[in-house]
């Protein structure tokens, strides 16, 4: 017994440092990303109108540090089990090769998601919720610091998973390390409060089987639905996925195209077509080269004319018409969110928002796009998949938003 205590006490400090450090690094990284890129696009991906409550982050941090401590107490049991031969942890690839590492890690994630789904759903039972799960749901508007914000009983339930799994399935030590990193990164992303996943993670897309920030945030906001951790499989199978998930995710990653109700969007589009085809006298752009022409932005909020930049070979895009072209005082709407105060009085109509578009070897055009909604400029890629549509993708680092613009001339011709 003394030998087992020696093994346990020798392993525990390292396990505690790793569990605590992993949480602190991941939560700090996510909070830093949110702070650095809030104005650069993440603000438009905010999932709830309310802000975190006063003192919430401190409460989440303290509860999470307590959880990391509990995780380490349970995790150190693994060292004892390995020492006694109760479980098997491979130290190298001589007993089990790289393929086993990959397959066992995939199995670990799938089984953990199953364990988490059913344990999490059980904790929402009215007889268990107050004891196990109420602490976590104090964060109705979560932050990255809420990743481990559990009551002690819930922390024990979650922390027991790895030792239980290892009783059945041998793992590589590096596989356990990778699992810990994936688990905490997915956790802090789920509690970010703003959607940090790209449109590729949307339902029906190639990564749509994964959970997103929107998926878990709806759980915090609604108090039920969406019990899975990594994947949507169990929620889809058991009918516990929030019925509004698809709409909210798509509206968040493409806010301009999903912000208006269908009827209103149609009415605005018709009005914009009339303005583009009659008032502006546009011609269909089918016969014009590349993206040159006048284009209707999503929601019919603006018409942008793309043409050569003066005498340069590159292309520029200029706002020629706005749906909402005056402010509440009846003055022409200005560029009032520009970071340069001297430019905030310039009118949006006539403002160049696309610049330096140059043809690429892949058949598109690359340049810069200015967004008057936040006063920021992004890298832009423009493609013309059909004669009557343009795709505009603006990116800053790993965050991209994509829009589809429609030909104003083609829409006007269709109504004639």
C-alpha cells in the first residue's frame, strides 16, 4: 500500500500541473483571440445580445481551477493502474504502431462523446440538476473560462471517464496527451460566445457532423437541447438538437445574407432591381469580362459597381446605391465607423470598398475589401461561378466570411 501511495503522490503534481496548465493556456488563448479579432469580424458573430454578468469570469475561473484539481486527483490513479498492470499505456510504437495510435484516439473521442452526451443529459434531470449541473449553467452567456466550471460532483463524473476507458482499451501516452489537448480546445471553443467555426462546419457541409460554438451556446441559452460535446450524432439520433440550430448558425456565419425575413428580403430585392435597372440604367453583365458590372449585395442592401481602377489594370468596386442611404437625421449616411476620424464624414455612396483586384492563376481575383460596418479592411477573393453571380470572401487570419452578389443587370432584365 505504501508503494502505491508513493507512486500516486509522485505522479500527482505532474498531472495537476498538466491539467491546470492545459486549461489556463487554452482559455487564455481563446480569450486573446476574441479580444484581438473582435472588431475585425468576431463582433458580428456574437451569439447572444446579453453580455456576461459582472464577476462571472472570476467565478468561472475559480470553479475551473477546482475542477482541474479534481481531474488531477483522478488522473493520478492512471499512474497507479499502469504501475500495477491494471491498465496498459504504450510508451513507444514497438507494441502498437502509429495506426493503432490513430484508431485508438478516434475511438476514445467517439466513446467520450457518447459518455458525455448521456451523462450530461442525465444531469439535466430535475432530481440531479441542482447537485450536478447548476453551477455550469450559472454561465447563461458563457465565456472561454467556463470550460471547466463544474460543481464537484459533475467534475468527478467527467474526470472518471479516462480511467474507466483505460480499463478496457490500451492507449499510447501520446494519444492521451493529444486527447487532452483536443478536449480542452473544443471545450473553450464551445464556450467562446461568438462563432469561431467557418461555414464548412454548417449542417450539410463536409464538417457539419461536428458541434460548433453556436451548437453549445444554444444549450446554455435555452437550458436544454444539444447535449453532445464533439459531434452532433447523438443529438440528431435522439431528437435533442435545437430546432433553430441550422438557421442560427447560418445567420451567424453569413449575417448579411440571413439577417432579413424572407418576405422583406424579396421586397427589398425587387426594389433594388428596379433601382438598378431603371434608375441607374445598368445593362446585363453577361457579356462583360470578369466581375466588371453592377452587383446587388445580400439582402439588397447595396449596389456595387466593379470597374478598372482609373488607368490601372486592377479592378475596384464602388458603392453606387444604398437601400438605407440616409441616417436618422436625414443626412447622407457616412463612413462613421472608419478608424480614421477625418474620413468618417465621407458619404458611403461613391465610396470604393474593393481595391486592387488582380486576376489570379486560379481564375479568380484577389485584392482588398473595406467593410463600412466595422471600419476594417480585409483580404478579399472574388470569383464568378456563374454569369449572374459573384462570390466575395473576406478573411482575416483564419476567420472568413463569404457572400454571394447577384448581377443587377440580369435581375433587372428578368423583370422586363
